[in-house]
C-alpha cells in the first residue's frame, strides 16, 4: 500500500509525473493535506474529478489505526496499531500555553537503557515516515488547538531510524508541509555519536532542537545503565556536542534521569559541573527524578537530594531545571512517556 505521507514535495512531484499528472498538482494535494488536514481526495475540489479518482486508487492517508485515547487533566495518550499489529504510543501534553506532541519513532528500542521500560522487549522495527507523521495528523485532527511543538521522545531512539525521522521532520518544518517552527521540533537521542555527526552536517536536522540523554558524568556509570555507551563513549559524545553547529540562541538540552544511589550524589553533580564547565553556555540540564516502575530495580531519590544536585550545578553557572512528572506511570526520558508529564522550572536555589 502506498501512503502519501511517505513523500516529500520533490518525491511526490516525481511520483505524480509517473502517474501522468502535472507536477504542480503535488503542491495542491499537500496543501489540502497539511494545511487543511483533508484526508479525502474527493474533497480536493481544485483537482479534476478523474485525477481525484486516480489518486484515490493509488494512495492511502493513514497507515495507523487509532485504537484508544486515554484522557488525563494535562494530557492525552493515544494508542495506535500498525498494519502488522504493533502498538505505537503517542502523547499530547498540555503545557502552560501550548500543546506538545510526543511522537514515537520505533516500535520498542534496541538501545537497552536499564532504567527504561521501552527497552524491555527490545526493538521490533522502525516506524516509517508515514507512521511517524500519521501520529501528528490523527492527534491534530482530534485536537481543538493547533499543535505547535513536537518532541521525538516517545518509543525508540530517533537517530537509529535516521532517514525516516529526517523525512518526517522535513515534512513537519517545511512551508509546503506542516510548517512548524524548527525551534519547536526536538530530537532526543541517547547519544549515538556517528548519527550526531551526520545530523551536524544535515541542513534540516541540525536546525532542530537537540536533546541528549546523558544520565551520568562519567563513563563507568553511564556504561552501567546505557550499554550503548560502550561504543558511543562519553568522551566521543562530548567532543561531538561541543562542536555541534548550534543555531543562534540555542542550547543543547542534556537529560539526566536521577536514580537513587546510582547517579544522584554530590560527587556526581560536581563531576557533571566539571564536565560542562568550559562549555556551560552551550548546554542546559534537565534533571528528571526517576519514576519507579515495577519491572525495574531502581528508586527515585528524595526531593532534597534532587534539589541539592541542582544547587551544585546552579552554583557553577549551569542552567539546570527539575522536570517532575506527575503520576506513577509517567516518565520524561526518551521512550518512556506513558501518559502525562509536567515541566516545573525551579529558579536558582
Ligand atoms: S531511554 Fe530511550 S534510548 Fe534508552 S532504551 Fe529507552 S527508548 Fe531507548
């Protein structure tokens, strides 16, 4: 089956020509789709009837089937089913004055972070760009307000599915697509060094916001909770990040899941501050107190410990925020968003 959301404008023009249609019709169709959210060719009234029929016979709009929606005061969780029976989670989050959509990029994840529930079943498969975009389209259609922010923080490691994430992001930020601001689309990665280098060279990807799960200030601790870092070492990661071509006024977000007695000590905070000292203007740190999960052997630190950790970083001039999630089944690191979350900015202690 052929999905129209698998094509960017250039590719769709070529495909239309191969179908015997004029090139410019591709732009017309994408305007209906991404500006008016029309997912019915028969309503695209500026196309001749026979062309609409041909398009109907050729393309489909939705690769995902919406199974369920769970509403909470500040969020909605959507469950979708793929054509081959996998379940994909997407979460719409109400933040102070806007909506943020957290999309999944893979079914499961191969990275294997030991604190992450998504890792338990490993990777099933990559999502296609159409499956990634369809999460946006279906949720936007169901939402009373325009969704302005997208974070690739749902299931999966987005940079392990680079080409499909790139295509989806291109459609999200292009004027002929969803036309979201590049500043409002965030890719969150566990720190795949080769893909980060690729991203730094990529005119579309490097314009997006970048968030990296750091989770420890030293190689040995990081390796113990993120096996992928045996190859993607902390020193290589930092080398890429300090050279990363950031757009003006932009910083890289470092996500740090605080786990009791594992990476939450004063020494950990001091080492983290030292790691970032020479480049502190380049980074901000999000501290995410771990949310206990019955399947995982970790605990959340006491609040005072979290705040003390933050204080050490603030005192050394590093912008650091605590991100509390609400509810036991919610988590804020990549791959773990389950229902809803909230950002609480705590000012300089
Ligand atoms: S935290 Fe992210 S990268 Fe790590 S296993 Fe979970 S989904 Fe994968």
